[in-house]
C-alpha cells in the first residue's frame, strides 16, 4: 500500500519537470514535427493515467526503461550507484553505531555529570553542522593538510576491501558527524529508561553486578531506539547524500537522482527515487522485525 | 452551540493561564533554553538591523580582495572585495524569513491533518498514514530539487516545498497526541453535548496538544534551516547577491583548497552552526519543560 | 631580393599560389603582415610549403619549419579530470556541452587541427585550397589512415560525416557554424582522397570551420551507426575509447594502428567531476594528473603553486551580456544600454576574476587575439565613466533609474560577474535583480518558433542575461549567430542592416586590409548600438602536475593528447 502511494508520488513529482520531453531529447534546433513524433514514440502524449499504468506494468516486469539522456538502460546505471551508496552507508554505520552507543550508554551512566554534558553537547553541536560544512572541513584537514586519507570517495577499480574502506572513511566520517548526536541521544534515553525500570532494579536485587546488568538488560534496551533511528534515516542515507557525494565525487544513487533531476531525465529520476523508497521501506520492515525480536513488549501491543 | 456549559471552559482557561505562567517560569530557569533564546534573539536582531549596524555595506565591492583579518575588516574580505564581517551580520536575513515561514506552513498543515486523522481515524487516517510513510521514504533534498527544477526556483517555491514535506511529518506527531486526547473525558463530554467535530477539534483538543506542536515546531525549524542552507549551497535556495551564509560558503569554499582564505568560509559556517545549535537548545529546553 | 628568387617567386605565383595566395604574398612583401601572421594565414589558405618558403626568402625572412618534437617518456596512463560530466549521450555531431566534447576529443580526429596561435595543422587532411573567391574548397585527404575498426578512411567517410554535420534534420549542433555557409548538397567526393566543399557564401576562413574548432567534426566511417560511439571504437585517433560510464568516467587505450605512429601514453583515464573544488582536491591529493579546464576564481589553489603548471594561452572565450532591443522596457533605448556598459570598470573586473589571464573586451566580438581586430586607437576602448552614464540615463528619461531582472547560469565565474554588474549599475540607479539558473534550466526549451521567433528558452528571451561563449579561431560565428539579424543565437534580438552588411563583407574578405576595413565598420556600429556587452575575453586554462609534458590547453576545449607524455 505504501509502495503504491509512493509510486504515485514519484510519478506525480516527475510530471512536474516541465513539459517537452521530446524537445529536451532532440535539442533546440529540432523541428516541432520531429519533437511531436518522438513524444508520440515515447508515449508521453497519452493521458497521464495511461502513462502511469504503463510505467507500473513495466516496473512489475522489472523493466526500469532507458535513460532519456544517456540512452542506456536505467538499471545499468542505477545498480552500481546503489551498491556504492550501500557501501558508504555500511562504512558509516560501522563507524557511528558502536561510537554513539558507547557514548550514549556512558553518558547515561554518568547522568548529570561532566561526561554526560560533554557527550550531549558534542552530539548536539555536531548535529548542528550542515553536512556540506563538515565535509569541506574533513577534506581540508584530513585530506589536504594532513594528507592522511584520499579526498575522493571512489577507490581505483579492482581495489581490495581495505582500500575501498580507506577511500570511504572521509565521507563516512562526515555522516558520523551528522548521525552521532541523534543515535547517542537515543541510546542515552533508552539506557536511562532501562536503568530506571523495575526489571533492572530486580536484577540488581537478585545480586547481579553492574556489568552483567548493563550488558544483559540495559544495552539491549538502548539498542532499540537506535535501530529505529537508523531505519528512519535510511532514505536519507541512501538517496539524500547529494551534497556529500558531490563534494567527494562519489557515484552514489543520490548523485544519480540529482543529475537526473537537473537533466530532466525523468525515466532515471522516477526509477531512482522509487529504488530509494524501496530501500527505505525494506529497512523499516527489517527494523520492525528486529524491534519485536529484541523487545517482547511490542508483541503484546501488536496483538491488542 | 450549547450555552449550558459556560463555566467549565472558564475554569479551564484560568487553570491554563496558571499552567502557562508556570511553564514560562520553568523556561526562564532552563539554562539550555535561555542560551538558545539569546543567540536566536541576537540573529533576529541582526536580520532586521544587520545592514545598519554593520561597519560596511555588505554588498560594497570596493575593498581590496581577499584580505586577511584586520581592524578595518575583522573577518577579512572575500573574492569580490566585500567585508566578510558585515556580510556575516547581514547574512541572517533571508534564512530567518524562509525557514520560519516554511516551518509555519508545515505546522499549520500538519496540525490540521493530524487533528482530522486523529479525531476521525478510519479510512482518511489510513490513507494519510500511507502518504506520510511514502513521504518519509524520500529524502527531502531529492523532492525539493525535483520540484525546484520543475517549477523554477523562487523563494516562494522553496518555502512551499519544505512546508509541504514537513506537513505529513508534523501531522504524525499531532495525530499521536490527538489519539491520546480523544480518550479523555472532556472530549467525550463535548461529543455528548452535541458539539460539532470542528469545534471539538480546534477549540477543545487543539489547546491541549499545543505542547507537542510547539516542540515539533522548534525541531522542524532546525531542519528547515538545514534544508534551506543545503539547497542554497546547491544553488536552489537564496539567490545572489544576498550575503546569505550558505551562499557565502558556496561562493568561497573552492578557495579553501589553496590552504588560505579560510576566513571567507569559517565565519559564515560558524554563524549557521550557532543558529542551528541555538534552535536545538530551545527545542531541547521546550521539550523538557513541556513534556513534564 | 636576388634575381633567382624573384624569378622563382614569379613562377610560383603564377602556377602554385592561386589568387588568394598572391594576396597573402603581397601582404608579406609590403610589410602589412609580419612573418608569423603570414605563416598563420598561409596555413589557413593552404599555401604549399614551397610557395611559403620562396615568399619568406623573398621577404628576407629566414624560414624555419615549425616542428614540435614531443620526445617525452613513453608509457604511463594519464588521469584527466573533466568538469562537468557529459549531460547527454556521446554523439559527436550533437556535441554542445564541455563534458561531451572533451570526452569525444580524446579519441576523435578532425580534417584539420587548430593549433596554438590560431594556426592550422594538417590532421586527416593534407591540403586545402580555395578557388578565387573562397566559395569552393578542395581538400586532399591523408592516405593510409585506418579507423579503429580496421577499415581505411576514404572520401566517402568524410562526405558522410559532413553531410550529417550540415543536415538541418540530424540534430547537428555544428549548424551554428555551418548555417548559411555549407549545405548537404555542397559536400561531394572528387576521388577517393579528395573532397570538394561548395559553399553557400564565400568564406575566407572556411578551413577554421573544418578544423577542431568545430569540435563536432570528428571524422567517422560512412557506415557509422548513430548511438554506437561509446559502445564500438570507430574513430581514427591515437586513443581507443575502451569503456564509458555516464557520470563517472571513461577509459582509453593506445591505438596501435594510429597513422601518426606510437602515442607516448599507454592510455588515458577520465574522471568526471561535478564540482571544481572536488577536482582540485583530487589533483592536489594526487588522484589525477590534469584538469581539462580551470578558472582563476574557482581554482586558486593551483595558481602560484610550484607543484602544478598552468597550460593555456590567449583565446576568444568570453561572456556576452545581451540586452533585448525589442522589448517595451528601458533597454530598448540604446542610451540606456550604453550607460550600463559605461558603468563597468573592465580592468578591475579582469583583475578580480582572472588575475592576468584575460583581455578587456570592447563590446564587440573582435577579441584582441584576432589579427583582424581593429580596436584602439581606431575604435576607442570603452572605459568606465559613471558621469556620462548618468547623463545618458537622464537623457533617455530614466534619471531615477528602473528595476529589471538579469537571468543567467551557474557556470564558472558568471555568478560573480553578475554580482559585479549588479553592483556597478546601482551607481546609475538601476535595481538589477539576479536570477541564477542551473545551466540546464538556462538553456532548456525550444529555440525556434513563437512567441518572438526564438522559442521559449530563457537564454534567448530574458530581457538581459549573461551567457558563456566558447572560443572560435575567427569571430564569424559570433557575428552570424549572435549579432546578425535573425541569427540563431541572437539573444539581444538585434537587427541593423548596416551591421549585417559589414559582417557579410568581413566574412567574405580575403585580404587582411579588407577584413580590417569591414571589422572597423562593424566594431564602430556595435559600440554605438551596444546590443551586447563583451566585458572580457579570457584565456582557456588547464592545470596539471609538473609531470605532464607536451600538452596545450586548446581554447576550444578539445583534449588533444596524441603528443602528450608523463615526464
């Protein structure tokens, strides 16, 4: 159902791109007759609902169509870009999740004291830095001044995994700066809730030591909101990194969609946005499953 | 409308005003809130009077190019020979018009939809919820760029796009609050007394869900500033020759590769960061006080 | 001049030089042109080397054949950064954007190569000769040229390529140069190694149009199928396009069957960048060796940096500020247009935006680099004069100023130029609003048909705008497309029969004196009418590491790497 609404939204948005697709393809000097002929051939002179039906029909057959501007199948370009985006997101997650959960739990355990203040304030400030600023700073400091890391995100072809990760570190760090504040805050709140809860108290009463209590109960509880945050950020992480991909010259799906919008390549745009939506929905689905696995209370709520 | 119940609202009202006074008192004691509010007040002041208090005209190009910091030019000068200090002071103007208006649009739209869906539930609720899910699936920047390419970019379009994307997100928050409220006795009482749905929603329920709406509004404002800055950086937001901060960064960040001229980017960057931090501080302070 | 030389020259004049060649020799002997300029003009008109040699000796100049030996290290792959990526598929006759033409030019070759100093060098053609009035040109082709498909290049391939380039229905972008000059029927095969171009109008500078200046003119086989440029290597150049990924990059390997021998580089790797800063960072960080085009205002990091070298030379690359002369607004009055032009402090603009890498413009397309340009003192240089501008505004009835929107594109330093103009005209009370579009949006839409005969594209219909123009070796396209009545890119909608006559005279003129005579007329008219402001002509620059040898930045933007090496 959401997917259906999503497809309508995507289709509607791409219809906003102005008018003459044939003109756009054939260039300014083409005669209006040729433009009309091409429009007819592409089927864009038909009623909108017919076009929509046709598009869905082709999508159902896993046919994303041809890119209007590049004249190659959309899938051949979106596929590698999606994989690149997933790689970058993975590196960012591997960096940010442990870092922010440790930070969040630590802050919760030292609630109200200096470490809590420092971590909360750092998170808040980092979240407040627009990504284009943090990316520029990272390139400048680690790439050009210190010369530690490559400034472009794309590694040379046939690089091994370690090299690829090395190339993705800087853009990954830019994402860490964006996400750290959120996740740490969520982890902190989750931990505090768990620490204050009855079962933690019971665990203590049963004579378990702090470390066991934290690792068994608290940590699991602090993970829950983290999963939720990550799932809701998935759309952004896969398709919304236009600025970061541009600054690090990375061929991610955000960049593809962005150029498709600029070039009015509407077949590419539609499919790209839909793919991002799909990834997001899949992520939320997985998050829901994980959530109910980790948290028995959810099951009761769902059964109600 | 029934005339039978003049008293209870009056009591509620006075209770509400007491509660409001308490809330304000708590806010005044909240360091986070006060710090944020002061910074925001400073930038609002600059947005209104920036060109008057600035030592130079922020658009004046007659100074030497790319000078470092000095007494005459505390933040140096840019590529076109403009005083960066004056530009930073005047740079709050556009973003402090666009971002709040976009937020306002999203809050108003989201509140109406949230009230309606939360109150009626049923099919409308289902459909709207699916649309919300779908909108949440798409990155704001992608939607915004697509629409701005399609319709051509103007300040109004930027406001409307961001506002429209915020609407479903806000509606979700409002709906959750309404769902909790509609279980309460006073709503049932109004219904029993035969009040019309719009009256119940906007006169009875709305005041009681204001707290989450206010918090949501400040959070959204932070996102709106982010979004406008990002769009401006890509060339779809504020137009030159405005001394807007994001525009200054977009114009000058290529200079950073040279390892010099950092002042052309650092100061506008700090200005944006201070504004977003301030909005977040206010949101944090509000959330703590109002959710008690 | 001794008798022997005089006799040989007389012989050559009668038998080899032809009517145009004789004009050139006269110019040299009378001292109207120097040796360099004579050589340049001789290359344009295809004078044979023996005639050139005799003429130079006769003029008591020493002749030295210009042979540039590369002699660089053999091997290595050159990593080139190109900004921005091609916006469309790579199809030579439709090349319009920088990314596409640069990508195509690494593999493709032309009949003639435009070389530094506006000289022409034989590439796939070996000679080109005009008839008496330069209305028909005979081009001899190089023999033993093999396409990368293995087939031998013949006149049929050249004819097919040029018929496509000048066809009004093929979507060719080369029409901007060939419209009213060459039609499909004018291209014909004489024999397997000779092609004849019968022109619509006499054009003395036609060889320039056959050169890489018309970057769409990459010679392809007669059986070339549209849409196969990137999937099947079929050019003649030193490098074979091995793979191409839209928006990401392209890979080329050395073509072992190249007629020119053995290219020094093993191959070329192209990386596309959306953003100048990202490309700079890549060059500074050692990810690439060369950026095909750089700009003082966006790439300051590469200037005055001993690790890098700047390639480039003077050219006619420029920005135009057309003002619609036909709308019911103040710009209709030429005094207002003059006033706007008078507010600009051109030397200051050049130093702000280009450091020293640009020439000041004089509101005509005759860039200082052209030998045919007249300029000061015969045509005075326009200088900033705000008082005069105010008087003109008052005389036109706009003493209190007015408000108007300037539309332009986000390309290079243009947004900054827009802000400078915005600030400059404020002095005469004009409130200039800016609308800076993406390049795609700026050039979108149709260019033919209603409402005004220029379709609906912003760049030909906005009341005042700023547009980027590439270099041309001769100003012809600037005249025919942008300024002549009904020119295809006449954004000012300017129309003046006297100017049209002068421009037509210029294009057909063969002797340099005639060219200058017509140029002076046209320059004077343009300075008076001011339909378009030409604020500056800037140098086309490329930036690379010190290891890059034997490269020059072609002002037209083609990336010519056949003689380039790494170290």
